[in-house]
C-alpha cells in the first residue's frame, strides 16, 4: 500500500515515504510478503517453492483461480537473476510455464494480471 508512494533514494533499497518522511528498507523479503498478500486477495495461493537438489528454482509457485499457474522469483530492487536462476527459468519456460522476476511491489499487480 505505502510502497507505491515511496520514493527511491539511491543504490540501496531505502525509500522515503512522502507523507511521513520515514525511510523504509524495501528488500526481497518485504516484496515477497506483499506478493503473498496480493495473491491471497485474489483468492489464490503462493507456495514457497523449495526443490532439494535443484538450485536456482524460483521462490514462489503462484496458483490463481481458473487454473492459472506461474513461478515467481523475488529480488531486492535493482537486483538481477543469477546465471543459474536464468538457466532454470529457461528450462521451466520450455515446458510451457511462465516465470516472472519481481523486484518491486509496483510490479506485483501487473504480473498477477498477466498470470
């Protein structure tokens, strides 16, 4: 909710709220919590995806009503997927599934609309 109003202030993940003037550190964990909340609001599930023996898999498996499914990798603002994660993304996409990389709370709504 407030994350959209925050203004980015540098290379770190600090954002300043224009209302309170408070600085908030927006990291991967914060963005992941917001994703889970938004998926629940839409009546879906966002399972934490862990695959022992397969490093580099996306963080969340998102299931939305209407048999819609996708994988989501969460990153801190400005961070990129590692080469291993990109290879896993390509493998998953070759099977016909969508994989999204989200590094901003502002991207969540659009990604869920696309799924």
